[in-house]
C-alpha cells in the first residue's frame, strides 16, 4: 500500500507512459492522421512563455500548498466552499493570463466557436433559428455542429442584456468552472463524509485541468452538471420546501446541461449513485427525469428536436476528422491525456482509494471507461472530459494527510509546466 503513496513511484511509471505516447504520436505515418498539432496527444503547440500572470499563478499555488490543508480543516463549511470556488476560479484565470488578458474572452470569438453564429440568430430571430438549427447545422461553426443550441442562447441572453456576449460568457465559464469545486465537495460530503470532502478541496482547487477552465465553454458544462448532481444528493437528504427547491433546481440544470452538450448524458450514472442512501430517492429520480423530459419537450415546441440534433451532430462527427483518426491510438491516448488532466495525486489516490469514495469515484471510472471504449471522442478530451474528470479528483483525499503538501506541490507543478509550455487549441 505504501507504494501507492509515493510520488516518486507514481511518476516513475506515469511520466514514461506519457512520453512514450507522445513519441508514438509523432511517428510520420500516424502524426498526420491525428490533427492535434505538435503537442500530441494534447491538442495544441509547444512554446515556452512566462509573464506576470504566470508568476501570480505560482504564488497562488504556493499559498494553497502551504495553507490549503490547514484552511480546509479549520474553516466553517459554507465559508470553505465559497473560498475554494473563488480560489479555483482565480487559479484558472491566472493560468490563462500567461497567454495575455485577451485570451479570456478571445477564445469565445475563435473561428470554430458558436459565437460566430450569433449573426445568423439575429438575422433569423430565435424561433426561426431554433426551428432551422438541425437543417442548417453544416453551415455553422464547428462547435455549433457538435452541440445543441444552448451555448449560443446563453450568449444571446447576455447580448440582450447589453453585455458583451464574448466577455460575459468567458466570465460565466470561469465562475461556473470554479463553482464545480464546491458542488463536487458537497456531493462527497453527503456520500463519503465531511472529513474526506474537506481533504479533497485543495486537490479540487489545484487540479491541472484548470488550464482549460478559463478558455473553454466546457467549464460551464462542468459547473452546470456538478451542481445538478449535488442538488439531487441534497434533495434526497433534505425535507420539506428545501427538498422541493433542490429537486426543481436539479431538474432545470439537467435540462440545461442537455441543451449545452449531448455528451453529458452519461453523467446520469453519477446522479444515480448520489441517490443511494437518501430518502424518497425513487420519487426524486422520477421527478427529475420527468421534469427534464418536459423541459426538453417545451424546447421542442420551438422547432428544435434534441434527438434530431443528436443524430445530426453524430453524422457530422463521423464524417469529418473522426473518420480518419485511428480508434486504437485514441483508446490509449485519451486515457493518457486524462491522467495529465487530473495529475499524479489522483493516480496515487486511486491506488489507495478510501472505501467511502468507491461509489462516486468508481462510477466516474465506469463512465470514463465507457466513453473511451465507445469512441465517444477521438482526441481533444482535455476540454471535453472536464465535466467527468472533476469527479476523479476526490480520490486524492485518500492519500495520507501528512503527505498532502507534497502531492499538492506535484499537482501545481504539473499545471504550471503545462501552462508554461503548452499553447492549447482551447
């Protein structure tokens, strides 16, 4: 068991594995079929750059490493959740600032983003846009082709309120991504106890995956899903008005998640897990399921069919770059990228996983294994798997408390090295 606690032993097999997959990715006969760029198996390029934003991120990481475990033990639970979420958001933003302030909103306006389809929405009007969305999908940006119209409706909402669609959406991504830390901790506390929840929070904050939080809309997806699951866990453990409100909130968030991304549906398994041990869990599950279906049906009255959209997106996926990307390569490479996202502390924690974390972390492993084997996506999982990977992070709480500072250092170093050298496509 002690071998599972050793950073050195973990890195001895983890880092060479990453290096081997990276080397294989650059074999001439394979490289040009991946369409990932020079940083394969990650999507992007490699170039060293350091600035004041990076220095600020280093200082924040050092602060969390030094005081994170102490603060997580002593602060009142509500205050701790707020502080952890804020710190996670700041950590993600500071990492992104290594590429300049413009990157925070600039990624929203990138040529492949749904933001570019706002003119079509304004020209047609919301109703006609939704009614023709599936039919006109091939004419839209790459990310619109891969998602339901929820993201562009969020941007349009900000536009109607008088905000910059790109800037406000970028801010929402960062806040929602940071809030996922609190949502996961709430679920862990209810299923596995407050001690493990508190111990997991510093690892949730300093996750290497944070480098994709401030620069992708998948951070919004992560936050919406995390709170949908957390609210279900609360609903079956509360009573009266609080139960009703938590159930209603989870229902709205479930429907919102499915309007943001088709690929979030497998997270329903985690929702089923958090129901275990609660009161009136069958009634709650039925209410959330029916309520979500009703809300999607109401959206269908506008002319947008979720099932038709899913079929159109699947067709677009299998007939474009996915048709040339090799399945067997990504079967391995996607898992390697996942290991980079969650960092060495999670790999070490999985080897000594506390039994109280088995249901939640185990369900996440099952979901990720299914996604990997199904070919749900070939590459680019560092952003796509954000809503799933965040549920693996509590595994690090299983590591001996005396060594948490060392493991947190390893997590921070992983994130900082990635941010210093990787120019991500996202």
